[in-house]
């Protein structure tokens, strides 16, 4: 996180939105807009992330505004929580920094028919079983290995390939964003090194902020939407947060190296070299999108296999099939992705390249891409918090389309850098502190818990309240963690 805070203009538009006027910096084509309220502004001003919002506003072909969600914090090129839509037909670009290193890092929620009462006295042993069975940690490999043509099929087809292997159901596909597969993925666009890193990591958690949590529905705010999703108070759920692992990291790293001199080739001047980009319609832009889609499809397959393993653990632990436990996927959303989508800009329908970096899709009711089951309520939106507080399920609202290209926040957002969090945790036992709050935590090392301690994050309840009041997404249920597995 940058040491010096933001000193530029921030003008309040309404109670949940602030503007960086486009005359702030030469080269800005549109305003910057940050969704936040007064409770969050001190933290936002203390960071340089608003400067990144202004810089993104200089990208060729950008539409309406450079946007940031209330979980905004400093990132590579784009801020985390950044949303940017460009028009390819107006010279619009795609930028790897607008997607990030962990391509399609995302989260999925699975419900069960178990209540909290059903697992009283069993949470610790259930968490231990999950910790032993679910591969988690840096470089960790799992029980699944895909090489050669099989790996290429995963990269092209994502979860659809796993369905053919009996590792996914038709409902799993239906309740995954984009059906668990972006069309136009081309494995020949990614390096041999990226391929090699993907061989044995599909079905693994990784480290950092990734997790598998056993959660309980703590409170219901919209009974109708909750019932439609199969959620009710005190119901046990499983939330999984992971991405494209080493394969996705390598795709991003390779792409950034290739893009180093591309802006100059197309006469694009940038305020920050981390915003390296290429026109969507260029060879470089198309090659990146083909490679990014491979990593995105890999990430969806990764979360599918993590869920499949969790289903197996629950079945063994409770002595019942996962089907009888009704361990059904509620939904899966991507956090770091660039997608071609149709949006209305100044009453004109356009196909735009929408970058969401640390931001979640939030399409409203009746949108064609919302699964039929949720068509009357809107797309489920899953917002994880930290290990010690809460996570949220919301539904997309029309305001997300009007104001944010169908987007909302993706989490609480960091307050501390990882180094600062480690310093803050010196001499403490984070696992014991969480145990005193009724949360069983299992982690591969102390450093991982220190980096992800609750104090390192903003209050997720405040962040979610902002997106609700801003009309981006509507609160449905709040969940609290009872068992946490981390790398």
C-alpha cells in the first residue's frame, strides 16, 4: 500500500458516491467515480488508490467513468475494486492490469440441508477433516492431474469439460457465472510455463486471502430472495474463494512482458506503465483475451473441483451422500476478469470490454444472463468478509447497470498491507483469538493468518451497506464463519 495519501479532488455527488473531475489531470477522458460514504472516506483518502482511478480515466475508449467500489485499495495499475468499460469500436483497449494476476479469482457458495444444531460439537472435527483433505497452500498440488489435451480441454471448456468427466452437474454449470466457460479461449496463446503450472493445481486453494469456510446463515434480510436461493436462518453453507493459481499468475506475467512496448506501437500515452494495454481489436489485444479466457476457465474448473472435494468430505463425515445433504451450488461469481458485454451508454446499446478487478458482476432481475431460477430476483452476488466477521449474499439491482456496468464490490477491502498486518500480529495467536469468537481456523502457517487477520480489512458490513444504498445490489442474507481452512 502506498505511503502517501491522495491529495487530489473528491467531490461528493450523493451520500454514496464521490467524483474525481476529469479536469483534475490532463489526459482524463471521463470523470472518476468512487462509491463510498463518509465512514470510508478517511481510509480512501489515506491511500493512493484514487490516483489510480484518475489514471484509468485516461485509457483510450473508456466509457462514462472510471469506477471504484467501496472496497477500493491500491493495486497493480488499476486499484482493487476498479471497474472500467472500453468500447473496442472507439479504439477501446484491454489492460492486463485491469484484470490482475489472479485471473478469475472468485467465490462460490454451496448450501446444505444441515442446521447449526445438527453440527453442534462437530465443527472442529469437520474443519479438521476439510483441512486434511482440501489441498491448500503455495504451490500445493491436488488429487487431480490434467496434462496435454485434457488440460487444453479444461482451458477451452472450463466446467463443461468436468461435466463430461462426471465431476460437475448441469445445475452446477447453470449456477456458475458464464456457465463456467468463456468462449474464445485459445490454449496456444499461453506459454509452456503457464501450462506446466496448471498440470496439478486444479482443485487447490492456494494461499493469501483464499479460503474454504463453513458458514451459518446469521440473518435474513430478504425472505423471498433467500428462499429462492435455498437459504434460511441457521442453515449451514460452504463458501469457497480461489482463483487460477500459478497458471493464471503466469498468464498475467507473460502478458505484461509482451505489452511492455505495445502502447507506444499504437501511439497510446499512459501516466503509469502498469496500465500497459492494447486495442481490443489488435492482434495483441486478441491474444491476451484468448489467454485470459483460458485462465478464467481454469479458475472455474478449480473452484468446481474444490466444491466436489468438499462434497465428498461432507458425505464421508455425515455418512450420507452429498445429494441427500442437498449440497447444491447457489452461485459462483468472478472477481478479476475482462468480458465483452452489452451495455447501454447514452441510450445506445454497445458491446464493451468490461474490466472488473476486485469487483463482482451484479446483473438485475430479468437480465438474459441471469439463470432462470434467479430471473425474478436478480443475479446472486457473494461478498466474502474476513475470517472473524461476516460474509454476505446480495442480488443485483437495476442501479448496477445504470451506474456501474452491472458491477458491485467483491469483498471488504484491505486496510493494511500484508507486511503491516504481520507487524500488527507480532506476539499474538490469531487462531486463538478467533477460537474465542467461536471460529475454528486451520492454516498452514502463522504468517497466512497474520496477513488475513480481521483487523487487516475494512468493515464488510459498512461496505455492503454502501452498495445497497447506492442501488447496486440488495442485501439478502448475512453469514458468519464457524470453520475456516486457509493455505
